[in-house]
């Protein structure tokens, strides 16, 4: 297609203008998880990538985690590798984000052109999808946005393969599917494969009989290629998933953060439940997960196209079907038939059905392009379409009048946390601004209906752009973008700086247990955050899940055994005044034995645990255990002395029970993420425990010969060492 690259430049210009406050102000385009979790992980692996090293293991949270297996780090994703190798960390993070907005817009444009839409409507489709509520509200979820941005490219290549029946497009689609998997958000990849299956089945009915088999082969090859190319990532992530707590999730978790039906009001009033500039977030705790706004005119045009063109245009029929399926999936638990999806292998591993908003927004963008193509045809069909559009928007205008008039009554029908809204000026803005947009949009369409000339069509296009830009510019989240200077100074903060030269032990960050900023500072944290936290870690620490991982800090602090066993030498806790404190750890103060306050920075106190055990130590007694629950009970009931005794599972105990164990000494000479060099010695046979997580892939060598790693105390690594002085070498191979 000649001249298409000029649209690429237009998209680039629009994206730069949209994010100019971050680009000119030197800010990281990230919020929430993007700042506290995603960016620290990117910064961690970037430091290794520049040394031509793939960091396969992460030692800085949960006693260690397989870094490649985490998946959401996007370790093997080519764009991440290139950008972090060439650019400073924050700039690389922003570049990757903006690059994906660019390709999301451009390949939506190309797909729309491929199915026969005019240039300008296709250009608008790219804008509608790129600046949709899903893509903009999710900019804090870097890996999700990256994977979502590749969806239009995959669809474009599938459509080219279908229409040309050429294998090169199938091959390129396979590479893109692999890239989407490697981008780091498997949920979007699985959802994409589901849409591709629907796409293939649907289009088989509209393909000539003599080419159906060829099309089916061309549609199947990309999936096979994508899975093969991403095997290293898939195998590592699958292994972690099987050992994680998510191996057996229930229906309640699967449907967690379904889009509640009343939240569909955000299709018209995006900020009525909060999230706009100066407006508190009154709605659900996950504002980004429930934002379904995509602009007033695109929504109206798409709806009208679906009604009027269903029978005559099979592209309309397909994307209307996808729209209905997406709404069905978005509502999750609120649509009883959704329980069927719980029994679909692969699909049932993920929560937040509301993320299907992605496909609704893409479908609306394409339907909008088809509708705008009709409008720009400037014929009798266009005039009839504009007339219907005016009537539709006029009806919506009248409904909004009734809505505003009866808003107080409606408010009392919403959930309790929404009823607490004080209908002040922010709320009036959230109600009346969309109302004004509807009014002006209705007037504009009426003008276009009367004139039906190029000038009126241009005004429609400009209105769509202005509407979506206004939505994105009003997001309260923009206020959270952090300047580069603050990012660079995180490790210079008093608390993190205090641990800058203390690499011999772990730290328990009690009040910020899900914050991963300590990773970029090289601090080993006892806790952390990852959606695939190992099940045995959750069992031993008695962690509960309720929209996040909840540590039982009072029990851990009071008991102390597990903290000491896991080499927790320091505890960090913010002391709030009694009048405002809601921290459950207040039920057990830290200024009593065995904890000693050793430093204070503002309201943050640092405590020393004088019962902590070294990173590696030996015991002289082993006990057999049937399962991890027996081990956990022993620690919580305090019927074991972890400095002298240890549990091993029954099968290992049978090999070890006849050894008479003595205490030994150990010195860690080298401790790197993927290899550890230890000098061990004892006058007799000794059993050493390394307080790092026991995980497949780790191999141990004693004086150069491979030796067994025993799963000890349900969590850790144990080694049987013969008398004398030896070198114990550990290496991780994923």
C-alpha cells in the first residue's frame, strides 16, 4: 500500500504529543505495579544483559525465584533485550512502552485497510485502539500492554495469509505469536489464541471449498511456530506454574475482578466511578482493570454498523460476534455460562476476565472504521447512516438527561463503597463533561447529516481524536509518573542505603512486602511479590491470598523460628502513631527479645534479630516428615530447634538416618545469582543447610563431583558432607 508510512509518522507524532509531559519532564511512564514491581525487575536484568549474561535466577525475593520462569519480566523478548542493552534503564522502559503504542496503532490501521476500509477511517481505527481505555489505563502493566499491542499485527498477518494464501505471512505470524508469548503476559497470549481459533473457524465458512484446507494449514502453522520458538520460556514458566500456588485455583479466583454490569456505565461516563484528574478513585480497587471507555462516537458508530451491516458484510458479522463474546467474557461470574470456560485447559489458569476488554476495544475500532468508510462515501447510503447515527446519539442524549436528573436515586442503588461518594464538583465534572461531549457529538452528526460534505467529515474525525485525548489526559494516573531523578535515588534512600554493604543476610520489609524496589538495590528480601509464588513457601509462611498476598506478620514475628531459619537478620517497619495505625504487627511489638532496634530513619525503624541463623549452617539431628504440613506445624508449635535439628522427607530420611552427624563450618566464598562457591569442613559427617529455596534446576558439586541436594525443612537446600575440608559448588541451569 503506497503512502502508508506517512500514517506511521502521524501516529508517532500523536503518541509523542500525548506523552510529552513525561518525555519533556524526564518521567517514567509507569504507575502502581509499573513502579514498584515491573521497573525494578527490568532494571535487575538490564544490568546483566549489558554484560551479555542472561540472569536465570533471582535471589532477592522469597528465598529465590527462577527469573526466566517468572515470565512477566520479558527476559527473552527481543524489544526488551535491544532497548535495555542500548539505552539507560528508565529511557529503555519508556521506549519499549511507546514503541508498542506505535505498532498497536499502525497495525490496526493496516488490518483495517486489508479488510477494505478507506485510509482515513483506518487511520482513525488505529487511534481508537491505541488510545482506548484498555491500552491507556493499563500503561502501568508494561508486559500486558506489550502483548496486547502485538494483537493487531497478528490479526493483520492472519488476514494477509487468508487473502493471499501465501506461507510467508503464516511464518511471520508465527514469529509474532512467539514474540507475544515472550513479551511476558501469557494471559493475553492465551486469549489471543482463542480469538484466532474463532477467526479460523468463522472464516472457513467464507472460504472457497478448494482453498479451505490450505487456509486451515496456514492458520495452524503460526500457532505451532509460535509455541516452538518460545519453548525455553514456556518450559521454564510451566515448571514454575506447576510448583506454584496457582496449580489448583478455584472458580472464585478464576472469576476474580470480573466486570460488574454496573461498570459498563464507563462506556459513556469514564470517570463517574473515579480515576480522572483531581477525582479520587471511588470504584473498585483495580481502576485500570475495569476501564472500558473507547470514545462516544466510535462506540455509537460501531453499534450502528453492527445493527445495519450484519447481514451484508461478513467482517462486520465477525467483529460483532467478537464484541458479544468479549462482553460475555468480561462479565465473568455475572454471566452464569462463563463457568464453562473454567473447564477449558489453559484458559482456566488466569483471573481478571475484565481483561477481555482488549478485544472489545479492537472490535469497536474496526467496526468504527467500517462505519466511517460508509460516511466518507458521501452517497445516499452515507446520508442514511448519518441519519440513523443522529437518532442514536439523540436518544443517548435524552437518556443522559434522565440519568442526570435521577442521579441521586441511581447512586443509592450502586454498591456500598460507591454510595459514599460526595457529589461535589469532581463528581459533577465526571457526569457533565461526558454529557457535553454527547451534546456536541449529537450536534456535529446532525450538521454532517445536513451537509454531508468533506468539512463535516473532518470535524467528526477531529472530534473522535479530541475525545480520546481528553480521556487520556484527564487520567489521575498521570500524576503518579515518577521523575528519573527519583528513580535513580531510590537506592540512596536512608533505609536502602543502610543495607548497601550488608550482603550476609535477608531483610523482612514488613510494611512494603510487595514492593520490589529492593531488587534494584541488590537487597535480599524475605518477602516480595509474584503471581506464581511457590506453593510450599505460601504453606510454610501461612500466607493467605485476598487480591494480594497477605503475610501473617504477627505470627512470624512472635514465633521467630521461620524468620531465623530463613536468615532474616533485619526487620524494617514503619511506626505509625497509635491514632492512625492499622498495622496488625502492632499486636506484637518489635522492641522486645529477640529483636533489638538498631537504627531509625524518620518513622522507619530497623531491628536486629539476634536469633537469626547464617545463610549456611549445619545441624546434628534429622527428623522424618510425611509432608510439608507436618513440618509447618512443628515450626508453629515450636517443637523443633532449627539451629540443631532439621526435617527431611521420609524417602530422604531413609538414606540419611544411619549417619552420625556433627557440627561443621562453612564459608561462602562467592554468592552470585546462578552460582555459589562454599568452603565446608567438619571433623565427621555433617549436614549443612543453605537457606535458599529448594528448586529444580539447581545442581550441587562436591569437590567437582555431583552430589544430592536434599529438600530440607520443606523449603531449603540440604547437603550431606563427609569429614574433612571440601568445596561445595552450586549452579543453576534452567
